[in-house]
C-alpha cells in the first residue's frame, strides 16, 4: 500500500515546477515561522518586564521608524528580483546600483526618522533616545538588496540561515537583558544590534556564494530607471505602512503610551500569522513573473491559484484567532494587557484583506500598474487616519 509520503514524493517528482515551489515555500515558511515564534515570545516577555507604558514607548518608536524604513527601500525589491530573473548576467550592475541608491536613502531617512521622533515627542527623552537608536538601523538596510539575488535564483535557504541566526542572537541578547534587569535603553540597542548582525551576515553569505561583491558597479542609467519605476511602489508601500502603524502613533499622541503598549501587544499577535501570505507571495513571485511571458491563460490560472489559496488561509485563521483572543492575550502578555483582546479580534479579520492585498501586489507590479496600487493604498491611508481621528477619542 502506498503511503501518503510516497504519493507526495512521486507527485512532486513528476512535476518539477510544483516541487520547486513547494521546496521554496517550505524554506520561506520555516524561516518566517521560526522568526514569528521567537519574536512573539520575546516580545511577550519584554512586555511583561517593561510594563504597558514602557512597552508602548518602545513600540511607538518602532512604529514611527518602520514608516521611514519603508521609504528607505525606495520600492525597489520587486523590481530588482524581476530584472535579475530577466537577465542574471547583469547582476553586478543591478545589485550595485540598487545598493548605492538604498544606502543614500538610508542615510537621508535615518536622519528624518530621528528628527520626527524629537519633534513629535519633545518632552519624552526615553522615547527620543529609542527613536534615534532605531533610526540608526536604517543605515544598514541597503544590504537587504542581496536577498533579491537569492530569491531570483530560488536559493532562499541561505538568507533563511543568516536572518534566523541574527534573530536568535537578538532574542538571546534581549532575554539576557531581562534577566539582568537592564534599563529601557538597552532594549533599543538590542534591536539595533540584531539589524547590524543581519546586514553583515547577508553580505558575508552573498560574497561566499557569488564571489561577485567586488564586481558591483552602479550604473546611472539603470539608477534612473529604478527611481522612475520604483517611486510609485515606494509610495504605495509607504502608504501601507502608514495605515498599519498610524494607529500606534496616533494613540501615543492622543491617549498615551500605556494605550500604545496594550494595543501593540494585540498587533504582535494579530500580525503574527501574516508571515504566511507574505512568504508564499515572495516565493512564488519569480514563478509568476516567468509565466507572464507565457500565455495569458497560464498567468491568470497561476494568479487565481494564489488568490484562492491565500483567501482560504485567511478565512481559516480569522475565526481561530477570534475564539482564542482573550486566553492568548492573557497567557502571553499577562493580565495587564487583557484589554487588548477586542482589538485582536478586529485585527484578525483585517488579515483577510491583508492576505488578498499581498496577492494583488504581484499583479499590479507585473502588469505595470504601480500608480493604481499607489492610489489604492493612499485611499486606505486617508480612511484610516480619518477613522482614527473620530474613533480614538471615543
């Protein structure tokens, strides 16, 4: 009698494309699942140690800096993967140009993030310090471009190893700080240290696997092309991050940091499972990009399969989180954060739309409809901020 494992092995062996997709989705999911579990547990322990108010201060700084971090990416990630898939021989030019652009953007936006923290919260030195430290991490974000090379070559496992090692080291450092009863400032430094380790590790693994680091050469013509094609994607991603993090920033301004801490705990759980649609779309993007050159029927069939799978995933996750919201909040974060369970239920159902948005982002990019995606996300920002202004005071 054939076992289920034998059946799956034979089915994949007869279908190399499906086997390729399954293997890379597996690596992405293993990466994101491990990181999600580690980050969530460490966040819960940190929240219990700091308490809602200081945890809110830290998350306020993270939320504000993350908005500038998206801007520093210049919307280039998908474009770089697309161009590497089309012409891998130009990898030194593609990567060298993208890294130089993002390094410059990191320098500009790190300063902008630090200035924004100081201007928005002039009377909170602890928050200002955390914001300045976290903003410094944007100086190292440009190295993430090398992940595009591994994604285009379907070698995700290498970046998984590096980034998971950085996460585990960062988690170990944070837990050590808790055991040593370290001051608040140390936790912001631990987040920065994790980012520096990940950046160094990505450069090292790329150098070992490609041997092309010294061949990187920026090209002004290609830089202009990236900037022209990337700005709608950057603004679109920026709009997405604003409506994801505006809640925490506006809560901090309108209510206080304790409210930010409680709400941030709910956000940590509500967004934890969203690594699944993000990982699936990132893994299947090169496969989808190649099919765009085939018949329209093939492309749309694959696109529909991604939409259907992510929709099903979301409709399974949302009810489960709704049922478990109260007990999970108390179990992970403690009684002080129990009030966040209602917010967690609402966030769980937001995940349905976030999953479909992850899938549609690939379609917008491959069809050259970046400006339409930008309009959609800007509309989301306007609605989000308007509702926050009305509902937060109530």
